[in-house]
C-alpha cells in the first residue's frame, strides 16, 4: 500500500513539474503601487461566532407558487421535568401551499436542543414531522428554546418553541 501511495505521489509531482512556467511572466505590472500585506496585521472585521441561520427568503419560484409550512402547534410545554431528563416532542406540520416544501436546515438556539427534520420534499397537502430532543442536564428553572427551520417558503424561515420548568435535585 505504501509503495502504491509513493508511486502515485511521484507520478503527480512529475506531471506537475512538466509544466514549468516563468513566474515573473505572470506579474501584473499595473499593481506596482500596492503595498504587500502585513502578516502581523489584525483583521478588525473578523468575527468568531457560531454560524448564523440563513434568514433570507428563498428566491421566488418562476411560477410564483410557494409551499406553506403550517404547524398544528408552534410551541410545546413539557411542564415540570427533573434536571438531567432528556425529553422529546414531535411537531407535526402540513404543506398547505402550492409547491413541494423543502427543509434545508433546522437549528436550535442551544446545543442542548437537537432538531431532526425530513430530508425529502413534502408535497402539497402532505404532512411532515420535526422531532425536537431537549437535554436538561446542567439547567434549572424556567427554560425556553427556539428551533429555526430554514425552508423554501416565502418567508424562508419558520420558528417553533419548546419550554419547561426544570426542577433541581433535592439537597440532602
């Protein structure tokens, strides 16, 4: 296996080296006045954050027909649960629009909440299910989490919520 990998690497280098070109011929002299980049400069616009949910609406379809995601309920209350419990609820929705509903993403407001959504298109008139699992470990008190669903509806996003009251274990 090592000999095959070494042979492939050698062959690739040999092929790549056959097309030697003079790098100086590729320099664009019209950029002479541009200073080289400072490798020690800090980018003040750099952002370190979790990826954002796309909230831009889907492009308008050529025929003007959109799907519509109609949830039977947009919020579910688990009531009181014990700290450390994992609970789940399945939200059911119907495509009440005129085109296939395609869900491209579903993201929760916290890593303790995990949504699972259908990957196949939902035809007009059909139902779909979106399961949300919540892990209450390390949490306490009143809690509300949001799931943002990115889809090809006219709005482009739909939101659902779960809430609960998490009881801490009794101290002995």
